[in-house]
C-alpha cells in the first residue's frame, strides 16, 4: 500500500510539474551522454591539433592579431594584421588552446563528474546514515558524542577540508578500462578513463554530516512509535529494530537529500579539479582552469562550455530533488544540503 501511494505521489507530481519533467530530461541526457561517450564524442578528447587551436563555436567568429614582416619602401617592417578565425563544423563547440575538441572534452568530463557525484554520495550516506541512526536511537551520551563530532566537522569549510585531506593522502587516480573500447565497439577513443579515488573518499567524508543529521532526526521521531515498541516487546534486539523498522521508515528524506548531495558533490569536485587536486585532466573543473587564461583574449568558450555543462547538470539534479521532496516528503523543505 505504501509503495502504491509513493508511486501515485511521484506520478501525480511529475505530471503536474513542468520543472520536474525538465529536470528528468536534463539528467537523462547527461547520463546517457556520459555512459556512451565513445559513441557520442566526435573526436578523441585528448588528441591535440595546434593547427586548429582556439577555434570558436559555431555561430561565432574570432578576430586575432598576427604579426608579420613585410617590405615597405624597400625596408623590412613588422606589420600587425587582424585575421578572422571562422568556426568549423567538425568542432561545434570550438577547440581549446591545444586544438582539442571542446564538445568531446565536455562529453568525457561528464563521466568524471557523475561518477564522483554518485560514488561520493553513496560513501557519504554509508558513513552518515548509520551514525545518525545510532545517535537518534540511543540518544543520551551516545547522541551527544556523535553529534558533537559532527559539529566539529561542520566547523571546517568543505573545500578547505577536502584540500587538506587530499594533501594528506595524495591523489589516488584509478584507471578504469572503457568497456566499449575494450570490446572493440569503437576505436580512436581513450582506452581508459581515470577515476579520482581520493576525491571520491574525500567528498564523502566532507558530506557525511548532512546524512547523519537527517537520519538522527528521523530516528528520534521513530524510536517512540508503537510498532518500534511492539518489536522490542517481542524480543527484537536493537540492531534488528533499527534495520527492520527505523531505517526503512527513514529512507524517504535520505533519498531526497542524496539527490541534492549529488549536485553539491559535482560542484565540489569541479572546484577541486579547478585547483588541480582531482588527478584527471578529463574534468569540467580542469577545463575551466585551463580556459581562464584565455578569457581576457576573447576565447571565452574554453572555460564557458564546461561551466555551462556544470550548470545544466546541477540544475537538472536539483529539479529532480525538488520533485522528490514535494512528492515524497514536503515537510523536509529547507533541510540540510551541503550545497
């Protein structure tokens, strides 16, 4: 009955909400593009072509000043000439300073951001939810000790704490074989993509507190429910009560929070990549960092395109989070969130 009601709420809210449909559409496109990156990307994202560097996106032109030597009145003089650089169809989003296709790099960068976002959120939930359930269920000194530790963690800015942990542990980058390339389904694309393992662990440690707080609040309200008291009266031990009765009834707000945390972790990963702590060069934050030096000379797309990809992904995920919140538990509006 509960499952049917949940499905009805989700369906009804989705049917009536344009923003929910937009969010699902955006996220589905980003996820499919990331999964099938070798098929979707028009070029190898790591392939350099200096002859086609800094090409503008389709619909734009770039004026460059080039210095040449010419004979004027019998004397060799240096002349500055304005040269118009036209966009090329094979590079619809332009190229970066090394001639790498920006569309391909944005597509492959989606893999890094989504993998870190999902795995980092799962790790944060794996750490935070048990801590919160234990604190809320046992209360007293256990609750005080765990929540004061959580408060200490919150005292450190997320980005600063993440940088400190990466500096302590180093950047562990795990090469993961691309299954489509390994199976020979596509050629000319990178054979592996890099999973920034340290970043996954670090963002999980930075964001576990939000899951602990939500789980604690739910456990505090659920521990006094009649079905929990009945289970304890029948002889169920604490671990069974928490796993069979408290946790299943606390899962709804945790799911909603997890959705929001994916977006927050994508932003945190992009910030770490921008600062050079990610361990991979196929990342939206890394491309923004590489493109910032070109903004002053007019090549805005090198940093702008990955920035636009971040914005689209985060907006889509947050819209899905709002849809789930309104459909499943409208009472938690404004709770938590590492963003």
